[in-house]
C-alpha cells in the first residue's frame, strides 16, 4: 500500500499489494513482511514509521489473480498516472529498496539505467552493486515470500554479501 512522507529517506518499492495487504491497509503485513524486516534489520515499529520509511508499490491496488491463482502484474496506469507526482512529494529519498522485478525495472529506468527486458530478477539482484551508485541508491531484492526460500538457499551470497550492505544503507537512511 501507499505510504508517503516528505521526511522519509528510505523508500520500499514493491510490485502491488496482495489480497491480505489490500485488506489490512499495511504494506508487507504478512510473513513476507517479517522476512523483509529481518533483511533490513528493523523492527515492525520502525518499519511502519512513515516519517522515516515510505512505501510506493508499482501498482497501487491489488491487481487480482490470473487463471492459475497467481497475482496479476501491476496495472500500468498506476505508474503513468501517479508515480511522478508521488515521488515529487518525497524529496529526501536517499535509497530505494526495490522488491521484485516490476519495481526494479521502473526505478532503474527512471534513474536513467534501464534494465534489459531479457534480465530476470535473479540477474538484477546478482548485479546489485551496479545500482548502489545511482542517486537515490537502488537495492534490488527478490520478493521475501516463502516461494523464494529455495532461491535463497541456492544463493547464499545474498545473505553474506547483499544483506549486510542493505542493513547499513537502511540504518543510515533512517537514522536521525
């Protein structure tokens, strides 16, 4: 869900709210949020402190399910209609945590670093250092869903290399 603050220096950008999050009104208000907070090194209270952490999903509403029961992609009119306006309200953003491919592609492109269509989320996350020098800094991650547990097991570098850097960036961005 959308949570905007003119004082926030960290932006969490995901795909779109899932059905549970859509109902609760809180972004990442599920088990994947627990994992994401652990990755970031923050507690629930800090995570939802709108003065420090903002949320802007690529899609602003739950897009529904496809025939197989998977979430549909974010609706494209959300980005075209709202994102430039909403981002303008957050001038202090220093870092963007891009959760998943839709957010990664959108934010990299808006910062002049478009991602090739052939690149998969795995490729983008592996190249995380290439985006850490942009301003604001981009930190790509896979979705923290349980569905990605096997990916995390196959990619131990994510925990040993990227997460310490992610935690340092988050700590710096949310410090007073």
